[in-house]
C-alpha cells in the first residue's frame, strides 16, 4: 500500500493535505531535482525490471528465453520484484482427489460424497458460480499437499468420527446418519474425464487409486 502512495495525483492530494504541508512539499520538490547519477540508476533499474518482466511473460506463454536471459531472471528471483501475476499463474495438469471413507469394522467401507468436488464417478460436475464452497475448495488444495502440513484435515476427520452436524451438513451425503463410523480413512485418486460413450451411460469420471492419503484412524486414537 505504501508503494502506491506516490501514484496519487498531486493535484488531488493538495486538496486534502494541510496547506502548510503542501507549500513545504512544493518548495522541496522544486529545490531538489534528481542528479544525473540518480537518474541513471533509476533508468537502469527500470530497464532491468522491464527486461525481467518480458522474460516472465515469454515463459508464461510456454516460450523458452535465451540462457543469458534466464540466468539474469533467476538471479533476481529471490528479490521477488518481478513475478507472474494472477490467482493461478501456474495451473496443474492433473486432477488428484481425496476420497474419505468410513467403516464400522475396518473391512467394509462407505464413501462420503461432497456437494461440488469430484467423488462419485457418476456425479455430473456441478455449476457453483457465484457460490464458493469453502470445504470443497480446501479439499482441492489438500490433494496438492501432504496431510502432515495440514492440521485442519485431521480435525476434519475427527468431526466426521463425531458425526458433527456442522460438518456433515457441508457434505452431499453422510453414509452414517444414525451412528458415526468407528474408523475413517482418506484415499488418494487420480481423476480423468470419462469418454463420450461412458457419459452416455451416466459415468462422468474415470479414477485410479494412487494410494492412501491419510491412515485409518478412530476416536480412540487407534491408527493403522
């Protein structure tokens, strides 16, 4: 925010600042002009920023700048003064999803489905704009991280084991409506869009099990 202050129009600032401060400001700006050395440094820095910004732009469109340009860009990268801007400047190319399951005996498992994120392969992708489902959104980010770095995920599973209505109401279905499960686990799947033929049969997704995302746990603290 501080860096944006010099961008305000001087004429507009003069209307809101005290006149004494305005006169002092105008006097000092008229008396102190930047020297040639300062102008040269500022100009060189500006050219460097424009150059690195152009390199970032080329890279964002899949281009490969020359090795020298990449070296200059990488040397300035720790300063974080030139970056690609945008909520998703870099997009993932895979759709990996977490599927949560509950069980009473650790043998037969039943799946919890979410309202918006992919789960049931026969559930058609839903339109959620302008609503932003917070839990479904966080589950997508969780699939990109290790659960050891996400303290909220273990608490989420604990609330499922408790059949907490504040949490289960955020889900599409609760396979244990009357009594909470004894165990829960989280599996890790790779999701891809189904073929046109599969969609005609009501199948929207293909999924392949990648492994266990979160081990089997219970409220008693038993984990295996």
